[in-house]
C-alpha cells in the first residue's frame, strides 16, 4: 500500500480531482512532445555544427603552415628577429572580437565576430615583384604580407572558437533536455496515470457503496411498507369484529 501511495500524487478521490489530473496529463504529454521536438532541432543543429568544426579544422593546418612560412620569409627578408621591432611599433590592438548572442530554440549561444574586416592578402604577382626590390623594401613587404596572413588565420580561429562554444553549449542543452524528457516519461507521467487510476478505482468503489446503501434503504423501506400494511390490515380486522 505504501509503495502504491509513493507512485502517485496525494489527492482526494473526487470528480474534480479526476478532471484536474486528466488535464494535467494532457499538459504533460504536450510538454513531452515539445521537448522532443526541441531535442531533435538541437540535435540537428549540433550535427551541423560538428560538420562545420570538422571542415574548419581540416583547413587550419594549411593556414598555420602558410602563416609560419610567411613569418620565416619575413625574418629572412628583414635580416633577423623582428619580434622586438613589431612589439615596439604596436600602439593598439589591430583586431577586436565582438560577442553577439544567438537564440537557438531558446538556447542562448555566443557568436564571436571580428569587428574589422580581414585584410586582403597580397597577390602572387606582387610577391614576384619583390625579388627585384632592394632588401629593405622587400623586408617591409614580407612583414606586411606576414601580418595579413596571420590576420586571416586569426579570423579562422575566431570562427572555430565560436563553433566550439556552440558545440559545448548545444551538447549541455541536449543532455539537459533529454534528462527532462526522461523525467517526464519515466516519473511524472506514470505518477499522474497512477493517480488517475487510483481516483477512478476509488470513485468506482464509492459508486458501489452508494448502490449498496441505496439498495439497503430500498429494502428497508419495502419492509417498513409491508409492516405498515399488515398493521393497518390487522387494525381493520379488529374494527370489523367490534
């Protein structure tokens, strides 16, 4: 008995409780359906994000190779280490990242965007012209080209960071949504169904008790009516004898 009471909600067995539980069950089923649709939509977005991350990571090695090769060319053309000169010439950040929130099925996901557009790379014909330039002019050109290549790599890294953030948040949201779906399906919905079954059983028992009570009352009334009829008949016989 205690196990059955733990698997249902504490309600009084009445018609009003039955109606409330039935409406509540409909709402729970509707909520489960909406959560299932949300989980499916988030899963589709998750799969698309995973595909984008894979494509982005496949292109990154070539970008890193090109970036560090251009750095080596810049060092060679400048005649040595250029890090101190570059750090001394920096006054403010060349690139800034802006964070915008994207709403995906009720889930807030940060979207990283580069405020300034990516600097265009130098053309191959321009690089061929540098071979005939003086060493100083060629060094400046290689340093500028190295900066442009690293700007492009930085933009790809910002895109990858945005995708990774979306991947992690979607993964956590999908797990939380699935836990809520399982809780509704395995805990909440069975409790409401057990409560409805309990109320129906109690109401049926009350109807049976009421039927038996009315039947006993009817039987008692019939007996009383027969007794009254006998008494009246005996009184009539007594009056006739007198």
